[in-house]
């Protein structure tokens, strides 16, 4: 008889790292890192101010701004994104190139395929409950991070 694990950070972390490893393997042929995947996903919504992209990625990955600036530079160097200089004092905007859009579509396809395999036989009500619980834990952790000095 197997026991049901207790929901805690270790169980959540194990699921995260296993899924992330599979995602990184699936997207390796696209030539992008995990951090770059997140930036590509933000940019797929359309061009954004560099500061907005930086905020989105730092808040998602819990990394510092220089790390995100490095990711943006890597995307630009790889021809996946472009930075349009500020006009009239506006913030520079970052946008996907045609190659970036194609790469991001490849990421979406890889995620869809992986998700289909990993979540295939999980009942909808259980998946919904898990999503609600994990979203609540994420909000609580983010709230604590907001008030605790780094």
C-alpha cells in the first residue's frame, strides 16, 4: 500500500524540477534556455517596454535585474528579439523577430506535448484543485517575499 505524500515545498519542488528538466530537454533543439523561454513567452504577447519585461521575468523567476538583462542580450544576440531604442524619452521596447516568433511557437508546441503526456489521466476536478492550491501557495509566498528584505 502506498501512502499519499504530504503537500509541502519538497513535493512541489520535485514536481517542478522534474518537469523543468523535461521541458529543457524538449526545447534544447530550439537553442534556448529555461530563462529565455519565459522571456519569449512574455514577448509573444507583443512588444513590451524593457522595464516591463524585466519586471515580469524577475517576478516569475525570482532572479535579479542583471540576470534578466543578460537574458535579453542573449535573445538579441541569437536573433530572437530586437530592442528598439527610446523615442522621445520613452523606454526602449523589446520585440520578437520572425525567428523569435518561430522559436516561441516551437516552445508552445513542446509545452503542449509535454503537458499532454504528464497530465493525460489526471481527473479534471483533481487538476483544478491542484491548480487552485498551487496558485494560493504562490500568492502567499510572493506576498511574504514582498515584505521580507532580500
